């Protein structure tokens, strides 16, 4: 039987019967493999590059010097270490009456800092303001410091001047242009002063009462291999738990930089979405190709049955043949995909700043496994139908209805498809949303197609034009094939519309989350009597309508009447939030960029204290609507009931607050003001003028952080755009397969009609009408499905606002009709050119 299967495979290959199935499988696996290779390397590269924002692969934070055994274990594992010590302190300059002082964020660094990312410095204040500088060669030399440009005007110093930190005087050697691990927390908003760790002891600033953060940076031998660092992290967490060590927090990309983690998470979901749609197109293409193969072998199988071959032998014969084709197509598809991903990398090489990690074997194994799964899931049913072909088909050219066992295999195909989506996505919710969308679309499209055929049957008598009657009769003659054609076209177009119109809207919404004009300057410590003067200078710098937010420092002391202590929470993040002071705010209106996720915004009634809490904080501290929070704000106690929960976008760089309390309850609270705005290039001197007029202000430049976020976002956008082009190729194959599924039967019909007197122009016009009807209906259905799936993805997965655009239906209608017309012309153009007798001979 194996020899016979090999002979049959060779014969079918020479006859061209396997080529379409092989091409469908190769394109399907190649699309998935190219996506897999590219996504795997891009995802690894994005994660690796995003670690630069930590300055390391892993950070260990503590309020005391770290134990020596921890360092020894890291060294034993071959990891690289660097140390930083950060604390707030006063920087001083000048003598006597000319002396100036300013609160600075002091950071002492060891040799090797930073382990990841790039620290850039300059001597030009203008370049420093624009985050332009040279790559730092090491760390500040002993006796010197590198400082933020914002430190110069308040202290009336320049590069080369001296400043005092505690008991030691330092010379300002350079200005900091970019600092990769600075972060966006308020603790880092004071101007930075960076010195050599060897000079720290001489300052006398670090004692038992100082508020100091000790950080140990950890990096692996290779930026592309995170396993050594992950193993060390697991060892370190176990040691901390075993020794019951307090005051230590481990930071990774996941918990150390939430604004970047959100960007990376969305990037992975976008790339997974492209993989999922490629998988869907692959499934449809293979199913259509297998169905076409089955239809073209019905007569041959009937002859084999007449010659004595049993049902089981027929089944084994084609199963082996399909297995050979599946393995060959999967391996070839992986090789094509591997080469294609290099083409993609070459196309975007100028937009990817660093070399991507090497290829891992996982995408290749996934590609081969995917090819075989697709073949089993979507080719088994046609094989079983071939197994059940009766002997009398040789005489009666009728096709028996599929048996229950064959129909049951479509359930297997559905299960395989859902499993494939889960495998490719790595995200259960995204996979289920996509699978549900397409499986639901399959059922709805089939129902609408069947109802449309019933409607056309009733309308047939209303058409007097012969071409219209031919077209409608042709659709009615093959109801099953027509419905399959409508469903296949609709699913293929739906995927392409999601990847075009919907993808564009999703990408635009993502960019809005961290736009190019996001706030790049923060000003804090604005006193109440300085509000008008500060706002006036900001407007003069080109900022329209700056908003100044009240900011009140308060400590959470009780929840629902229960005192909050260091033992209230066991999770590190919850404990850290409960122990620190909050930056509270008070405003009558819901701030821009905030969305109510639970409860209602307060009414600000006199004598009533109501709070709106950020959703993430509520989850971390186990807060819910109706709970009360008691804050101590410089001796003033306010107890507010939680009446609403808010969602906000931390990556937007807006002025965001964990807790907002209604103004009536905060009227007597000690208040300063802060603002966040986007400063245009022409207002670059605003920081100097503000600090001269109001020396107490702290002006923070976060343009470097915005630039880092945008760089990662741009990289992802490029990846999605190019992956879309490759997925488009597999989509075209699906459309071609859907249109060519009934080619043989159409060929026989055209020859018969021409033999009975129909003209070539009548048949050509009837075909155009038929394809336009099928394509137009498929396009409208695809647009509806794409809009629904886009809304579900935006609402439940990407958390973006969604607006339905009518262009989706216009694009679907036009694309569907155009694809059907072009595909029909390509498949049947030769039928109408040759004599009817030749057409009938070739079609038998």
C-alpha cells in the first residue's frame, strides 16, 4: 500500500493535482514561519532594548547596603554587577550672600554603570536640553560631577563651576543629556547630580538617618540570553523569603517600568494578532485546497472501487499521500519563511537601531507542527469523503452527501484551529476573541449566504435580462458551493480588512496613548500665589491653556477604620505604596485621559468627602467601591469614601494621580500645584526664565523618556506593517482558492451552454454578474465582521477607544467585488475563448 501511495503521489504531482494543495500549504506555513521567526526575534529585541530603560536586566533595590553573599552568588554565576546609591540632598553654590541652594537628586555610580542602555553627556546646555550628547566614556571622574542642565540657572553655575554636596566640593565636568534608568517617578524629578561612588563617603551625606536607596544592577553575559539572570532572580527571591529580608524590592522590566511594560505588552499583542490572522488564512487556504483536491478525485476513486479497492485501502492511500505532501509542504514552507524573515529584516534595518537576537529553533518546530495540524484538521474530512465514494459514481455522476463521520471531522478541524490560535498567540484572551470572531463569522456568513440564495430564487422571475437569469440560475444550481464560496471569501476579506482598516485604527489609537506631543515638561512645587505668574510664562512660551493641578502630600493611615501598618500588606508593591506618601489631587471635573471604570464621579457636595481611585491601585491595595480611606496630610485628617474607580494611561506622560478627592473636602489641605505640558522647540528657554523668577520651582524635562517610548513604538509599527504585507499574500491565496473551488463544474456548464446556443458575451456577462454578487455580499459580510472583531479587540484586549468608520463597508464592498471579478476572469478566461467541444472534452 505504501508503494501504491508513492506511485499515486508521483502521478498526481505530474498531473498537477497536488500543486495547488502544496502551494497552499507552503504559503500557509511560510506565512506563519516568517511571522514566527520575525516576531520571535523582534519580540526578543524589543524586550532586550526595553531593558535599557532599567539600565540592567535586573535591579535589586534596598534601603540598606546589600549582603555580600548576594554579590558573590551573582559573580559565581558569571553575571555583571554595577552599583548606584541615590538620595535627595541640597546642592550648594556660591559664597556668602551670593550662595544658592537647590534640592537635587544625588546619584553615586560605580564603574561599569549603566550595564544596559546608553548614558550620554555634553558640555552644551542647548544640546542637553534637546537630549543630544556623546556616549559617556565611563562614569564621572573622582572630584567631578555630571548634572542636569536644569540645575545650572537656580545655582547660577555653568560647566566648570563648583558645587558643594555635604562636606565635599565638586567641579561640574559635563551635563547629562540622557540617563537610561532615570524612570518617571516623582522621586527622580529633582535635578540630577551624578558622582563617582568612590566620592560618596567623603560627602558625609549617607548616615543612619538618610533616606537612601541602594541599587545593585545585574546583567547577564549576553543581552540575548535572559536565562542566567532569571535563574539568579529565582535564587534571590528564594533567599529573601527564607531569610525574611525586609526592605528589598526586585525590579524587572515587568514591574520596574510600568509605562514601558504597557508598551511592550501591547506590542506583543499586536504582533500576536498578525500571527493569529495568518493562522486563520492558512486554515481557510488548506481547507479550500483539500476540498478542491477531493472534488477532482471523485471519479478516480470510483474507478478504483470498481477495480476492487476497499474503503480502508482508499483511505490509507490518500492519508499517506496527504502525509507526504504535508511533511514536504511544511518543511519547504519553513525554509521559505526563514528566508522571507531575512527579507523583512533587511527592509527595516535602518529603523532597527541594534542587531536582533539570533534565530531560535522554536518557530521552525512550530511551522512544521502547524502544517501537519492544518492538514489533519482540514484535509481529513475530504479524505473520508473520498473513502466513501460509491462504485456507481462511474455511471451516475452524483456526489453522495457527506456521512456523519466525515462531518464530525470538521469539528476536529475547528478544535485544531482553536488550539492553533492558542498556540500561536500565547494569550488566551486574544486567541479566544479571534477564534470566537471567526467561528462566529463562519456561522453567520453561512446563514446569510443561504438566506441570500433563497431570496434570489424568489427574485429570479423579476429579471428579464438573459445574463442575469444565467447568473442567478448558476448560483442556485450549486447552493452548497456558493455558500462555501461566500463564507471563504468573507473570512479571507475579513482578515485582510482587520489588517488594513481596523489595524490602522488600532495603531492610531495606540499612538494616541503616547503621542509625539505628549507632555515633555513637568513643573512641581508651584505655590498658590505663584499660579498666575507661572501660567503666564508658560503661555508666553507657546503652550496654550496650561492646566495647574493641586497636589497634596498625604499618607494613607487607615482603610475602613483599620489602621494601615507595615504588616497590613504582604506583597512588596502593596507594602511600598501603603508606606509612602501619596501625591493626592483635587479637581471638580474628571481629568483628561481618565475614564470611569466603576461607580460615578463625585458631585462635590459640602461636608462630604469622596475619593476617586485609580483601578490598578485599588487592585493592589484590595480597595473597592464604598470603602473609606483615611489620609494624614501634614496633620490634617481627611476620611473619604471611594465612589469611583478610574482607568488611565500611564504611558501618556500626563499628570496622573492615584487618588483624587473632591475639592470641598480638600479646601483646607496644604496645597501646592504642578503642571504637565508639551513644550515646543521655540520655548526651550522656559526652564531658565521660570527658575530665575521662581527659584523654588522644580522643572523636569522628560523628553528623553518620551523619545524612548516613541522609539520602541515606531519599531513595533514597522514590524506590523511589514508582517501585514506577508499576510496579505496568504490572503490572496485564500481568495483564489475560494473562487477556483468550482472551476471544473463551471467549465462544464459553460461548454454545455455554448453548445446549446449561448453566446460568449452572454456567458461572460453572466459570470461577471455572478462574481459581483458573490463578491459584493462577501465584502459586506467581511466588513461587518471586521468592524465587530475590531470593536471586541479594542474594547477587551487593547483597551482603546473604538469608533466605527463607514469606510470599512465601502472598502469591503469594493474589495469583495473586485477580488471576485478578477479571480473569476483569471480562472475562466480561457474557457470562453476555446470551442465548446474542446471545453467539454477537457472537463470530462
